[in-house]
């Protein structure tokens, strides 16, 4: 996602995060356990007495739990226009919780965290991470708040897969589900892209088998990974309108052979620089691979059979025509699986021009769908 | 293009190439000259007495002049099914010439060639390369054969841009033109992709400012560049059918963290390994940048105005709906430019599933269009 990443330093002054301790030991879906692990989360709105008004939001690959500004952290959140009093996700009615994914690096336990058994960072000794584990992290966060059943779970991109893993693992733990620009199983195109992104990091000499230092991260690999992300998060048609063949930004001009010449290169450069500072490479590798591996149907005999056991009362599936990474056909198939499972489902194919990242940009259209669904 | 690249070694035994000397000095479009330069080409069929039955083919970024097998070189060519007696490009009627692009590394002069002034390879001392120079290389090849006017010039991908540069520079030098999956000016999406491919090579420590050695080329950069090429040459929908979520090929299994797990990764790996052995990195950088820079409209006041001066009598523009790299809207706009220039033009939008590379695969549908056009 093209969301603004915020370096951890800034969080020292403004920090709205809370931390939910995970059960100790915390069993990982593919084996291994975590000790003393935790999930970073933020909340907006109030939990009601019946504890039945909670909305749990899972993020895409790279954002933190800071989906929305608040008095404790007034900086803009990654879904600022979607959440708030009277907004599509209405904090006058709902208690909204957004979790930083297990395995990420914005406060939840991940490969960059200290392993309490050794006092050193986990790095590659972190156990295999699955989308299922990220879902369990969110589930346990709700339980730590005394919430047995969510009103709705919502997730875009990776989050659109996590909500399915949540439904598969915790029957009855949510009434409703919203999957946005997600998929029931990664497509070969998405696997191709992500495996090339990972290869760029793995083959960067500075990766050093995961033992890179803070002052010398695998910057080349991370830069290429991020630029490829940006390339596939938007759409070619949007870029024609937005950048065309304009020349490179003056402040990003470089000397030397094959220096950037076009504005689109400046755009990628700005995002790449920000990402190298903000995101941990090993965390990136773990979460990226987890996305490749996810396959809802492995939880039963078919997607529909798995969903039929989930206890979900209503579902909303949103997709975007211009999304090259999570194709609309995948969201359509998912909506059909929900319907086949006997769950009343609304499928909303949107023809936004902004590609996979449309949910971050076209707040009006996504908000209309989500707001109408939440009722 | 996903065509089979053939290492130069194999050419020692079977080689159908001829070499056209370029005018000495050969002026480059953006400045500088080449001395003692040449173009490698192959031919099929016979030039008639009037010398008016020549078809000139320009290639995509990476193929050699070997478009078709012949007694001198019986190995399969990159457009094997398209050219031959009774084929769409009928060698019973036409004298077919395919040129290796100027700047490439399969016999034509390029950055990997020896600079006669120094006795050492050009590398980055090679002058700036433009699509216009590649067009001139083909033009001069025809002249060296005594051909003043081509019957038809044909080019797919990069070649689809080169034929436009040919039309702009050499009015009257061809009667007809076929542009396949090309564009009149690179789109920001294509520039983004290519600039990331180049960055992977430029930041590979083994690139060494272009002074890499034969035994240690920038293999990581070339691997990533090729895998990204393969990813954007086909379509996500084709890969669902072809690979789905099948596991990695047994002979390509690896040990170690983040090893490949899916068949799509094996496919990319096979192509990447072949490419690293076959293609010169500096040549790749030069041609790739030339594609970014090309803009037909720079030859006059508008594309239509430029084309109106070309002396072209008829044009065929083919594009593919599933092409993410050279979008169908670009071919449609080009066909409109031809029509606006007063040139009878057939626009053939094909709904092939194979993406940008469809012209290499769906020989039937492309052959039907080309054959009907050639009449």
C-alpha cells in the first residue's frame, strides 16, 4: 500500500498505541511458538456495555495500527477519511480497533523484535509466519479487551486475506466480514511479483543472511521491492493522467549514467527512500511470503465449506477493476464462495482508476459501500 | 519478449547472419558517431528484379536477427511460425530481412563491441542510443542490399516503435507499415518498469560502472530485470490457467530461507538463468533507456503531422487487450493518428490472453491479420 509510513522515532512523542499481550506460549500456525509476544493496536470510539460494537481492522502489508488520528497521536492515519464520528466507519456507534500485524515492525512482535530467550533480535530465527497467525493476533487482541465476538472485521489487501483466515479459524468470533481487494489464495502473478521483491532483498549483499545492521540495511533490495510495489499498487491509466511524460523533479535530478529523466521515476524514488527508513527487511520478507502461501481452501474441503462453518451472518466483498495485483476475478470468486456458503453477501466491483490502492484514495466510493453495509 | 535467446557460442557452428556495413561515420540521433559499425541481419526468400518485394522486420528488445530457421541455421527462430513459404509473411512472394538492433549484442554494433579507436569494448563510451538509430540501422541495411523502398516494415514491441521512427526519418522509404504491440511514446508505467529493471543492474556491485568482466557479470541485476520482464510480458489470467498454485519444479528446488515454493517461480528462474548467459548488461541498459525516451511527436508538430509526411500508403496496427506493458489504448491512439494523417489504416485489437508476448504465441490470429494486410 502507498500509505504514509511513519518512522518509529516519531512515535516517541506522539503515540496512541496500546499493546495486547498474546497468550504465552503463542502457537504459530505452521509450528513453533512465540514467548512474551504482543500486538500493537489503536482504538477509536467507545466499547459499549454489551461489548458487541467492536470493529476490528487488519492492515495491508506495510501500515502500522495508526489508521486514524487521535488526541494522543494527531498525525494523519492511513485510513484517515474512513474512520471517525459520522464517517463510514462511524466512531459514534462503533468501537474501532486496528492492529499492527503480527510479524510487522510497528510495535507488534516480529522478526525485528528481541527474542526473550536470547536477548537478541529474532531475525531469521523467528518462526514461520502465516496469514493465519496475523488473524490470531487480532483475535487475541479483541479477547484481551473482553470482546468475545466482533461486530465486523474489515481488511484491505493483505487484510482482505487475514479476515478470511480469521473466519476460518474462529467460528462465531465475528458477526460480519468485509474483504477489500483481497483474495482467497494468492495468484501466480502476485506470487511472481512478491518473489521478485524478496529476491531483490535476499540477493542484496547488505542483507547478510538477515543479519544486517541498522546503519547498513539492504537498501538496494528494499528500494527495488518498494518501487515494484508502487508500480503494481496503482494503474497504468492513472499514471498517464497523473505523470504522463513529464520530466524528473528538479530536486531529484542526478548526475551519472542512466540517471532518472521522468517524473514517474521521481515518484517511485520518494516512496522508496521513505520505505528503506521505515520498514524492517526481515519483517517484509516474512509477511510477503505469508501472503504467497495463504490458501483459504486448505482449511477444509472448499472455500464455501470453510465459510459455511464461520458463523458469519453477512459479508461484503469489494474489488477494483484496475487492480492488477489482486484481480477483480478473485474478489468475484470470493463473493460467490460466500454466497455458496449460504451467507448473504454483497459484491461491489468498483471501476476506480487507482488500482489496488483505490481503497486508500477513493474514500467516497469505498466509504459509501462500507457505510451502507455497516448500516 | 519471452523468445528463446541463443548464446553467441552456438552461432559458431550454425550461423545464417550477414553483416551490412553502416556508413562511416554513422551519425547518432542524439549526437556522436560510430566508426566502422555494422548491422547483423538474416534473410529469407528472394529479392525480385524490381527490388520492390522486401519486408524489413525489427525485433523486440532482446531477440537476434534469427527470426526463422534456414539451411544455414536450422535452429528455431523467434517468429518461426510467422515467416516461410505460404506463411503469413510469405517467402514465396517476399524477400524478408530481419535486423539485429543497433546497440544489441547479437552481431550488430553495440556497447559490447570493440571500439576501433581504442581496441577495447565501448561499454559506457558508446554514444547515446535512440530508437531512431535502430531504425536507421535497418534503413541502411536495406540500402546496402540495393533496396530504395521497402514493401513493408514490420515490428513488434520495441520494433513497433522502431517502425514509427523509420517512417518519421525516411519519408518514402517504405510503402506499408505494421506496428504490433508498440507505442508512439513510452507510457509512465512502461518507464517505471524499465527504470526499475535498469536500477537492479546499475546497483548490482558486479556492474562496476559498466566495466564488469565476462566471468562476473551483474547477474543479480540481470536476473531481476528478466524476471520483471517475464512478469509484464504475459498476463495474470494466463498464469492462472498455466501455473495456478502448483508447487516449484523438483529440479529447481532450493534449500535455505525463502526458497522458491511455486511453479511460477521456476518459470521465472529458467528464463532468468538463460538471459544472464545470453544478453549483455550494458546493451540492455542502452536499449531499455532508448525505449523510455522515444516520442514520435518530437519529429514534428504532432504524430499525425509526422506520419502524413512519411509516404506510407497503408498501415496495420495490432494490439492486445491483455497487454499491461504497451496498453491497447496506445495502439488505438496510434491507429487514430495514422487515420488522421490520411493513411488507410486497419486497427486490429485482439483479445489474446497472453499479454504483450501474444505475437510470439498466438501465431494464428496475428498471422491472419498480417497475412490479410500483406494481401
